[in-house]
């Protein structure tokens, strides 16, 4: 059996997490989405319309619907 070249086969934890489909918690895209979700919740609490929420949060109307539906389902279960 040939020896394993560990110098070139090691990967970082970030590379491993991406390889298995997980996103590191510190990733900027995760933080950006979390911020958008918080904006959706805040704007909904202010009584804004779906279209207004989408425009102000910088997401599509369908994303607003998805975020709010997820919260409704989570709170019902």
C-alpha cells in the first residue's frame, strides 16, 4: 500500500463543513440572511404590508412569505 500524503490531503474545518453541506455560523451570508429575517419580523410587527416588508428588507415577496410561514409552523408545533 502506498503512503498517504497528509501534507496535501488535509482540509480545514471550513472546507469539511462545506463539503458536507453545512455552513459555518460565522459565514457572512448566514449573518446577512439572519439580519434580513429579523427585518421581516420587525416590519411585520409594525403592521407593514407584505410588499412593503419585501421592499424594505431587500428580499422577494415569496421569501417574506416563506420566513413568516416557517415561524407560524414552528410556533404551532
